[in-house]
């Protein structure tokens, strides 16, 4: 049964000339649109193409159920709507490697930085700070805030060493202790002006949506309390506009910290740490800097 005869003899025919004629002769598949579309996409169409006379190319006797016998002066063609599947394409190039762990370190000389105790600022520090930031791996973008499109998990370390000089009339850094002589530290001020040494630091963790921390952004010298607090020092490694996020650590961004101060002239020392109530506890555990000679 003839299911399709789109262009019967004696009727109107599809005329193919110029560049399209070459395409028909060589590729054939673009002629699918010339066939009726009542059959499915995998239907194979057969027809004949006239090769002489005027017009020069005429498609006729198109069937979807059989192959016509093409007369002299024509040739047979066949095609389908979807065309044959092409060959497997070549494998694409190797993608770039995922970012590996990256650590950058910056050293800053700091002078005149106020040191806070539990009664307010009690000393001014001169120190050398070595800070490092380490990128570990990708994190959900939501960890860096709603406007972030990417996010990374970082850890950081701060290591300080330097000297301090107490502020005249300042309250002692430990305000909760009892001095060895029985004097309460509550409201106690430092006697005279003391100088000493200190060292310490801490570890931090945070998120940032910038994937390349830059030690060159960290100042090499600072005078006074700027540009940021100790807890936000890691932010200096990133360009302006970076989105940051904190972990669920209760002391975030800190995970631990401890600084210990020694006053050689009075044999006093004081420790400010994350696990001793910020150095506001017993004298035996935390010590104090009060200008009271205990040598």
C-alpha cells in the first residue's frame, strides 16, 4: 500500500537547484523536511530524483512503505526525519585539577597596640606577629552568606612574641583573684609602671568565598590598634568585598588561644586563655600583673 506520495507525476514537484542540489546529491538528510510528517521520526522515506530536463532536479514518487523503481534519467534516494546517529566524538581535554590545600604566611611588626584585661586596657604592646591562613576545601556557598556563589573552609594561626609596658593607674588584668598577701584583685590597680615579655597566639577556623588568600595584602608594620582586632586578623589576607562565615564553634572564629605575660622585676605572670575564663580566675591558675613583688 502506498502510504505517502508527496509529489506524484504530473503534479507539483519539489525543485532543487544550486547549492541545495549538491546537498541533496551528497548528504540527502536535509530533504527530510520535504517529506510528509505524518509518520514517526524513525520512518525511512524513499523517493526518486530526476537528473535531466528542466527543472534539473525534481523529487518524485516518495514512499514510506516501499522503495520505488526509479525510471531512466533519475536516481533513488532515502532518508529519515531524525537522521542516523553520528560517530562518537573525541574525548574532551582534561579539566583543570581541583584546588589543593594552600597555606600563606605573613609577618607584621606591631607597636603601641593596647592590651585588654578584665578591668579594661592595662598595657601597651610591641610585638612581632606571624599569621598563617590555610585553605582546605570547598564548602557549601551558604556557609559564606546568601550573596556568595562559592565558599572555602579555612584555618588560621596567630603567633605573637614581644614586650609590654603597663598603663599607669590601670586595673590589673585579673580582677577575680586574691593576691598571695590576701588582697582582693577586684578594683585593684597596678602599682607603678612595669615592663615585661609575653608570647602566645591561637588557632581559628572560618569560611571565605575568595579562594586565593594573599599574604601581600597583610601590612608589614602597624602602629596602634588597627587595622582589625586579633579575632579578625585573618581577614587581612583577603581582598575587600570578600564574604566570610563562621563555624559552629562557640568561640568562633577562635578554636583556641593563650597568651602568657611575665614581669621579671616582680616575678609576676598572667595567662589569658580560652579555657581559663580569659584569665579572670584564681591566682594559682591564672596569676596577675599587679606590681606586687612576689620574688
